[in-house]
C-alpha cells in the first residue's frame, strides 16, 4: 500500500501529525523490518514555490527513521499550490497511483489512538478495494484536495 503525504516543514498541524504517522508506519510494518506493508511518498508543500533542498521534504519523516520518497516537479521546484488550508493530507493510492481515499489521515489518527492499526490496514485492503470513495469525500470536503491532486500530477 502507498500513502502520499502532502506536508510542509512550516506547517504546525503537519508537525503534530507526523509522529502519529510514524507510529502507524512502524506498527503496519512490524517495527520497520524489511518486508514493507506500507510505503510513504512525501509531497512537500510550501507557501511560495522554491527550489527543493535535499532535506526539506524528507526531514519530517527521516528524523523519525521512516524511509520515504520525496516528489517534486520536473524542474526541481516544490509543489506550492496546496497552501496552508490543504495540509497535512494523507492520500491512499491504488497500485495504478489513483487516489482511493483522501481521508487516510483520519484513519491513521483513529488507528493510533485506538490501537487498531491492523483493522485500518484490513479496511484499506478489502473495504476500499475497487472503490473510489474520494468522489464522495470531495462532496463533503470540497474540491480543494482534488484540485491539488490534479495540479500536482500535471506538474510532475
């Protein structure tokens, strides 16, 4: 499974959420062994677009010993379109890279707070299989994240 994490070094809610994501990641991957159930792709977001520094997107998770990949635009610029209203956002994507749910952050918080990480992983594997629940979520949350997803995909 792959999670795409829209985050920013400057974002206080991101700094609060990242430790929860770390706990979830470690629980999902059995403490961080070689067999990975979960992968994380970080999309660093900034208030103003700028050149990506090596540590910018990664330090939020790598400081917590979580291997992850940072995605930037082809010109080496960070994605700046999210703004402070759009992050932190955690998107579960399917094997084709299509968004399955934009509400993965909510699921992670609930799983960590209740100790039910395996239940969330099972729901993601089976309960969401073949479903695109993000359209319903966009109706509830608005089109902000859908626009970010499309904008980010076009920039890459």
